[in-house]
């Protein structure tokens, strides 16, 4: 698989007929030296600091009886300078959850954002004007967002009033 990002989430699963508990371990088999496995002992982990090149990682699961299962994944990284000033996401759908919150998520946004590069989020209004979305701690605004991070890779935008524009267009402007 090819990825133009310096980070990648790896997910694996484990099945044991006897329902024995398992321990997990991710290890790098080959590839450039610059990398970090964030949760090497979990079935889901994030690999960060990837450079151009091909990596091979091994996932091993061990049950309580000592039986081990292993699998490998190869990742080819081709990093290119990010010169994107803005990204527009069209026709996004708002979700109403059981607590009455209205939100939408841009999945995998964390992979698009350069580490440490600030950005602003805007939602297109019915009057064709862009309204800035403020961070999640500013409850005075119609919109708020939780930034994507290495634990949650999607950008989630919340709408406070009960009638959000449907469908919505979101613009992310990078500084």
C-alpha cells in the first residue's frame, strides 16, 4: 500500500476459539530508522515519523497458553511537500445523536494536517458566506470543533442551533 502521509494507523485483530486472553506486540521488521510505534502492545496503533521508503511491520498475538499468531504489513511512504493552502469538503451530512447533539466528522483528517501547522475551519452558510468554526471550548458560537489528534484522527464539527444547513460544505484553511 502507498500512503502520502508521515503517519499511519495500523489495525489488527485476534481470534482464539477458547477465548483465551491475548497480548499483542507490533515490531518493525525493515525500513528507515525514523519511526515511532505509539502503542506497540495494542491491536490498534499509530505509526508516526515515517519518512520516504518502504516499511514492514509485524503484528504478533499471544494467547494465555503461549500460542502465537503473526502477520506482517508493508507500507510504502512517498512524502511530498504540502503546499495546499485550503481544502474544501462538500456535501457533508450532519448526524443527530441520542443526546441531541448535531455533528459531522471528516474522517482521517489527522492524516491531511501537517503536524504543528495551524488551520482554521469554516462552514458555508445558506447566504453563501463562510462562518468560522471556533474551537470546542468557545460555546458562544454556532459551530465548534474538536481538532483531530493522534488518538482521534477525524475532525468533528458541532452545530449548536437545531437547524444546521444540510448538506454542508466545510473549508479548512492552513496557515
